C-alpha cells in the first residue's frame, strides 16, 4: 500500500509539472518596449513613433511599425500600434488599404505585429503589386496596454481610422488619407463600424468603400451558434471577458459559473493563432456542452451584442464576401444580415463562395482575391459600384 501511495504521489507530481509547464509555454510573448514608448497625448491619429519592421514583410516591400494616439468609446486617449507596408519601388503619394484583423486574442502579446501581421490577410501580394500601401492596426490593448475591447465595434473602428491618420504623417513613405477598409471575421465587424463612423469621427479620412470578409455581423446569432464548437467557445471566452471589462452591466459570473468562469478567464489570456491555442482546447475538454449557462437573449450581454451589430448607415459602397461552408459565421446568418442592409438602403455587393470555409475564404488561392482587388481598384478610380441589392 505504501509503495502504491508513493507511485501515485510521483505521478501526481509529474502531471502537475507537465500541466504547469504547459500553462507557462502557452502564455503570450511579452511585447517589445516599442509598444510602451509613447504617451497618449495629442489629437486622435497623432503619430508618436516609427521603426523599421521586417517580420513577414513580402519581398519587394518595405515595412514599418508605428505607434499612435487613438480614443476609446468613452473618448479617453489611448495608444495603438500598426504595421505599414509599401512597395519598395513605389514613388509619389500612395493610396492605402486599411486592414482590420480577425480574432487573435485579447492579451497584449496577441497583437498581429507581435505574432505575425499577415495571418489570414487576403490578397497582400496583389495589393502591393497594385502600388497601394497596407496599414494594419493592432487595435488598442493588443501590443499596447489598456485592454482589448474584443468585438466592441466602435472601439476598434476608431483605431482603424486613426491608423490612416497616423500613417499619413510618416516621413518614410508618402501615404494619402484616402482609403478602403478591408477586414475579416472580427475585423469585418471592425471594418463595417469604421465605415459607419468615418464621416463623424474622422471626416479628414476619405473612406471610399468597405470590404468585409465573413464579418462577425449578427453578433447575437454568432454567439448562439458559437457555443457548440471549440473555436467558438474560445471566441465566446474572449467576448464575455472583454464585454465584462467594457460594460458595467455585464458580469462573467452571470453567464458562466463556478470553475468554468476561472477557465474562461484563463483562456482569455491566451492567443488563438498558433499552437499555443491547443492548451485552450485541452481546457475546453473540461467544459462539455455549451459554455454559457444561460441564453444571453434579454440580458445585459444580449443587449450589448445587439448594440455592436454594424447596421449602418453606410455612406460608401460595401463588398461583403462569405464562404458557403463557413463553420463559424454561417452563410444563412450572413445572408439575412445582408438582406437587412439592403432593405435599409445600403449600396452593397454580396459574394458567397462555394467550398470556402471561414479561413479558406481569405487564402491565397481563393477566388475572392481577384474580386476583391477588382472592386478595390474601381473604388480608388472613383467608379460607381454596381450594387446587388436592386436585384
């Protein structure tokens, strides 16, 4: 019996070491000092710092990392970072595409400029080949401190618009304050919100169009469907954690109880874009069934989700694309959202793609690439957009 107890204790120690070591391995990297090198003072969009940047920058392009001032939804100033890329051979003023990225996580170390700026960015090579510049914000709280307000549309939209203001101040490259906004998934929501806010928040930035790829549009239905899959539960962890920080009337414990709430908070401190997400998936194996203990409909969380649906109005043309086989943002839900925008008078092109999932929609071999470049080229040229709504 004594020998059995010794073996059992030894096994428990090994398991504890493995679990603890795995937890430490899965933590996000600490962002460099650059992200803390400025003070959030000055008008929104004020450029604070620039440094050369080479991580994942395509051949034939130059890159920079920038730090700039933006504002939160309560109008308090905050720091945000972004990656700027331009064709190496480009001369003269460049038209920029503002990129709003999809779900990376909510911890500072999950910023695209930290873990890789071009994950799930469509048509980058083609964008640069057109002679355009790329401006990809990290949003507030990714890279910088301050907390990332995941799927709080206005918060991210301000960071997107201010990234163009800041890039236009760079001495290293000549960038115009005329842009199209692209965004995927979470970033599709952010891009649509940028279109909604542009005229009032940043009238000095001319947003000529918004292209949203599989946008997180109808948030209540997205959250309802997300409870059934592993990645959906990770997204829900980010969302509830972020909404509880952003809104006084949302509390994690009202929707996820007991040890499940502790696991949710732990998952919210980890990124979703690399092998470290496997630790979150392992934790979720301890949470069978749906993550939320109650339906958010009719609750403060449900009201906040409704508040962050990007319903417009949109004074510029829209291009919404969607994979028919998307396992996260379901095509029938997206089609219903698009129908609502059309009924509200939006100038909108909707393109569903056969055989494309949430991620493969924006893959290099996707048929979206050619359509997105052609649509963007026409908007920069000032051509009228032939909308689908009238059909």
